[in-house]
C-alpha cells in the first residue's frame, strides 16, 4: 500500500538565528549545526593562530570554505543514499550488485548536479589554497617584523645595561618606531629582549669559563 501521508513541515522554531562573533553576519542554523560550526571555526582559528583583523578574516574564510567542502561531501553521500532507498530499476537479487546498480542509476540521473557539485568543490578548494598562501605570507611578514623589533630592543637593553641604566621599552619604542600595520605588545617585546640579553650574557659567561680550562689543557 502506497504511503500518501503528507510530510510534516519542519518547525521553524527548530532553527536558530546565529550572529557570528567575528564577521557579525546573521546565519540561520539548527542548534546542532550551530554547535558543530562554532567548534569547527574555533579549531581552525586555534590551528592557524591569526593575529589582527586581516589575518583573522582570512582564517575565517578558510574555515568557512572547509565547512562548505565538508557539507558538499555530506550532500554527495546523502544523495547516493537516497538513490539506494528509491525503487530498484535493475535486479540481480544480490545485495551488493543491487546496491551497485542503484548507485550507477543515481549517478546517471544526477550527472548534471554532481558535475556542478564537483565544479563548486574545485573552486572552493582553490580559494582555500589562495587564502592559505595569503595568510602564510602575512604571518611571515609579521613575524619577521616582530623579530626585528625584538632584536633592536635587545641591543637597546644591552646598551642600557652597559651604561648602568634601566631599559625603558616605552621610552625607546614610541608608537612611531613600530610597524604601523601590526599591533605589537610592548611588554612582550621587553620580556623577549630581556630573555635574549640573559641568554647572550650566559653564553659569554660560559665561553669565559671555558678559556682557562683550554689553556690549562
């Protein structure tokens, strides 16, 4: 007997209006999808470690595109599963052969949509690769600029110590002396400069203590 029952419409209350904390965009999702999407984005931001608005925006774009790729794969698998549930057109009276027939029929009937999906995935993957390169280039530029600032701060700290003066990072590094495109932390710069100065002093001390031993030998 054919089931003619009308499908029950999805309750609109099953969706949440979710405003993204980084982009500010409103997204409509089920509570489960919202939780999965939030965890997905957090994992990408943690792995990519972006700093500043531009890097964070690129990281978010990468996370969103990876989410789209995963959703596309899920849609692909679901469509083939739907084909398995449809009435069979070919019978071999063997479960595995009948399943292969059903998949082939689904592929043939959905060839246009599957091809569009493949094009969509290819474009999305290329965008991920392009954004990853941009992010890595920005991060390399930022790290190089930061290292230069730390090296300069180390020299200034060592010079101040040689003059018997305290090192004042706020005095020696006014905003005009820092790269304007990056938000560097002065306390972090001072901490790293002090660390490098101590390491350099420790190396000098170690070398000085070795020299008498070499002469004695």
